[in-house]
């Protein structure tokens, strides 16, 4: 992984929590429950190099311990930074001296998995991969999938309202959550761990916590709705003339009767070819014309044979209609794995062309082709050597992109921002799709967010966290 965000404090071995407070935390948590020695040298900081700068980490193992930590910190004015798998890309888990990192690593149990009801209740430290595996044993799926599945935690995904590959089918994490348990900044435990879809009991308070990035409380348990697992998969890498044609192909596959469309990931040529080259997979993309936009599609039916036949029929129709130029179908699991590597190992492009500015936007499908063409043109006007690595989830219009010349270019930061964000609000898109606000996009939110919405957010923050001790400085 490449660290994108700078450390907040240059000396992560230092901490500023008073000794009596550290002693109280040790007593509360017992042996191994608090770490304040060589934290930076023994724990993985994750994406953001400043995640561990606080230098003190609490590891509660029960909701009671979490409650007692929050009560102690509230009484003593100690800011808290909740952390899960530290895979976030927006700096939402960054910390600094004087703050207490509250890790969910020991809250890592699947409390219940009911195959008849199709629900699961988990603690926040359970990883997506662990829950996927447990659900699959009962023919079920979480309904969410991410490239960081083996390290991203369910609690972190709820806190950032993660989207991922299947959001166009099953919604973002917000739509998968049935109920929550959380410790509020006051130390009160909110116990709204419903396991049903319909529960009209006044304000849906759990929705405030989903996507709040730990600024309104710390989640301690989550009830999720699961979906049926569809075992028979067919996968193809398709070359399309452009984004408009890729959208038309998506609609063709999405609306077709029979096997369901599981995934539709779009990759513009520079991103796809440079990533493939970095992985030693040039041959995989060699079938396509040089300027083709790639679409990685996956369908699921009752069997792999049915899924493959479905793809062959509809891709042939797409080629005849001009929506596609050519396609390669995965013949086995290894070929499927290689196709997905080009999409999921997105850091390869950053390695080849470093020092880029990274963005996470949403664009309505109907505006995607025009947005992409205009963005490439604007980037070229800023610097003819500029590369735009563009890829993402075509089904919901969530695009990830890096703009780079391969060298440091701080003087172009504001101009690149303007080039990326131009037209997004007008077409109904968003400057922040699925990775949260954190520190990275806080200034963008302040400049581009609706004033009335921002005022309400501040009112809610003040009402629930008047001391400002819950993940301070993030989001707003």
C-alpha cells in the first residue's frame, strides 16, 4: 500500500495523556488492554501514516469496557479516535498526541448468524472477509464487497457508509444495516439492535451514526440483512468504444432476464494498461484496441455454464449493436482472478506514476461520458504530460481517479481540484462518493456542501458531542 496522507505529528512515540488517566485506563481494561509503548513500531498504521500518532491505543473487549472508556474520557476531556482496520482513504482515523485511539480489534465476534431470517449480528472488529466466509457456509452473502475485504472491518464500513462493487444491486452499507448498538459521547449505550426491516419507532437514530465516521459515537454491534449467495459465476473483460457504450452495455446486462449482473467495473485505457503492465498481465488487455474503455462484468446464475452462456449471448448482441468491440470470457477461476487483479490492484498505477492527487466522485450514468471527456481535456490543458487514471463502479457512477504527472506538483493542486469537480454539482453528482470525508475532504465539504445541510450537521454534532471529544477535527 502507498501512504497518501502525511503524519499529523512527526514524533508518534510521544503522547500527552496524563499519567493518572493512563493508570485509570489500564485498571479499567486489564492486562493487554492499553498500549502506550512503541505503538508506531508494532502496529500497522494502515493507509494514513498519521493514524498512530496519538501513541496510546485502548483495546476494549466488551461493550461495558467501551462504555467505561468513553465515560472516563468524557469526564477527563480526553478526545477519542475510533479505529477499525485502518483501511480508510480519507484520513478519518488519523490521530495526534493527547488523543486516545480506541481500537475495535478485540470486538471481533460474529454474535449470531440466522440463515432462516437471513441476518447476522456482529461486533465492529469483524472483517468483511470473515463475515463473507461465515455467510457463504449458509448460502448467503453480505451484499457488499470491497477490494480490502480481508482487512476492512464491518464497524469501519458502517462508519464510512462503504459502497463497493455491489452497491448498485444491494445499496451501500446504510441499506444493509438493520440495527446498531453504540456508545454515545455521553457514555450512554444506544441499544437499537433491531433485526427487522420495518421498525417505525420515531427518528431513525442509527442512520445518524452510519457514515458519521465516529464523530457521534462508537459502534459496538451491528445487525445486518444478508442476501442469497449466487454460486454460478461468469466473468468477462470487454472492450468498449467509450463510456457511453459501456453504460449501454451495462443496461443491456442489467435488464436482461436470467442470470443477475453482479458487477460492472469500468476502467479507462491508461489505468487498465498501466496496471496490467505493473502486474505482468499485458497479454490480458492486448485483445482490445488501444483507446478502448474496458468493462469488467460478472453475472451469476444457477451454474457457471448458464452464466457463461448468458454472457456470450448478450455480449454478441452488444458487439453487433456497437456497444462493445471485443470481449474475453474467463474460462476458469485463475483467469477470473487475473481479470479482477487489474481492477483491485489499483496501486500499481500509482507506483508507476506517483505524487498524484486522488479523488472519489459520483457521476450520474447519463453524464459520465461527457464528464470523462471534459476532465481529460481539462487535465491536458493544465499540463500535456498529465495522466488521469480513471476507474470505478459503473453501476452507481462512483468513479475513483488519480491525476498526476509522475512528479510533485503542489502548484497545480487547486487547478486540478477545479478540473475534477467542474460540472459535478450541476449534473447531480457528488465530490465524495464512498470513502467518507475524514481530514482529506473536509475543506471540500466546507466549500461545496449545502449551507443548510452543514448547519444541521453542526447542530447535531453539538447536541450529541458538546465537548467535541469524539474523533475531533473529522468531517466538520
